[in-house]
């Protein structure tokens, strides 16, 4: 987790009906996908089947992710870095940034518990959130060590600051699972960028006059190590959003639009002296509004097959003008021109190949294999664009 400009979170409409109790995924699906569902026409996937396919994809992805994280990113916040060698003469601006990173990561227990509760009925998502929380906890400890070993904050100060931070509780930015899933895609990418830019400063590569000459190999390695974790988190959540985008394109695109309209990073309302912290981050060239537009939103859009924010909003507007099924048409008919559906289908296929390869290593393929099922709603012209 990390830091960007604060924007207030407006509460999303909750709908008029109650979620259907017969739906197995009621706790993890967006409210507007669980109520007032039309009868599924013959030849199309039911919402229940879509939910099942997404859940199986998450379970396979979680298993693959856990094995890979244990093999390649099993570092320790105390033993993996030479803390005694940390530069004791870092400029005040760098200490302010480290303090802010440390502060935001202190809410890892809140981030984890709230998200686990939201998706507790999904094996893949809830267990991944536990794994994710254990990795975020390491980030919190590593940034705390950086603050302590800088020599510019006493242990007593750190303890008092932690007590102050934990006197408040972080809450979910959105009320439902699909919006929070989309939110984490943008948040993890933004966090990765924050830490990569801190790494560059510690490597002596800053182009800011007040930070030229800063050099700390230990801090550079800490920032790089945590940034690699954040990249892995980004990719997990990205794969999840792609599955939703494949099977529920209209609802997912609407969630993406809502999230980017209201986006802010976690704990912006909780961390003391946030304005000073953000101003320092901005002046250091670590993060700012332009970075969000260019290096977060556009990168995520590209990974999701979306051309631009304007194209997204225009596509959603056109889709809402199409009659629904009761009117003799499918409401999703106009959504296919909003994003590159073929590219998303190709990505979801490749995810399933990765899961299937992992299942063959373990033996799951002979017992309970994960299968890719095409979404028959997408218009087909000859061969699939995703057959690559």
C-alpha cells in the first residue's frame, strides 16, 4: 500500500432489492449482479455458472501465486537487509517519505481483515487475501526498520506514532467486492510506482536538486524488494478483473469508471500531517496526479484492453441506451466496442493455461481440473481473436 492525492469516496447506490440467497457467490459479487436477474436464454451461461467459473479461476490463480511467492519472494524484513549500514545522513525529505510509507502500511491488519470478510465465501480470494496480508505485514516491518535505523526517529517516537495511527480504523473504500477488486488494481500499481521512484532516489538517480547526491544501497534494495511484491499483487488483482471483464463486461466496466472517478490511496484520511507528506512526495518526484494518469491509469487500461477514459465513458453511455433482454435485445450488445474483448479473452485463456500447467505438476488435473469456458455472449466472426 502507499500514497497519492486524497479524494473523498462517495457511497455507491446499493439497489432496491436484496441479494438472492440461492446464489453461492452472493458475498463476493457486486449487488447489481445478484438481483432482478432475467431468465437466462438458451445457449448462454447463467450468472451462477459465470460465478462458478470465476471462483475456479481465482482458486487456481491463488494456488499458483502462493507457490511462486514462496519460491521467489520469501524474504524477511529483519534478516534480508543490512540495516546497520543504512545511511544515517538521509535528508529530511526522504525521512518524511519513509515515515509516510511506514504509516500507511501500519493499516495492513485493517486492509486484510476487511477484505477477507468481504470475500470470505470465495476460497481463492479469501485465502489469497490472507497471503497478501502476510506480505503487506512484511512491508510494514521493513519501512519501520528503515525509519528506526535512519537514526532520525527514536524508538519511543515510533511506538507513540504507531499508537496514534492505530487509534483509528481503515474502512473499505467501496461497499461491494467488484469495486474493491478493481480499486486494488489501481492502488497496487500506484504503490509499486511510489516504491520504484524511492528506489531511484536511493540509487542517486533523482533529478531533483534537493535530492541529488542521495545514496543508500540498503534503502534502494528495500524499496526494490517491496516494489516487486507490489507488482505481483497488481498482477493477481489484474487477472481477477480480467475474468470479471470477460464474463461480466458491462458491470466490470461500470465499476472501473466508478473507481477511477473516486480514486484515492488508503489511509489518506488517517495519517497525521498528510498534506505535508503528500507535498514532500510530489516535490521529490515520487508521485503526483500526472503520474496517476500516465503511469497508473493508462497502464491498467492498456492491460485491460481499454483505449482511454473517454472511450470507457462513451462506451458505457452507449450501452445504457441499448434495450435490455426483455425489450428483445441484450443490454451488453453495445459493450463490445468499448474495449478489446479479444485481447481480454486471450489473457483469460493464458491464465487458465498457467493454472492448468500448475495443476498438472501437483496432480489436480486428474482429480478436479480447472477448465476454460468461452463466454458465448461475445459476437464471433469466424475464429476467435483470442486463439493465439
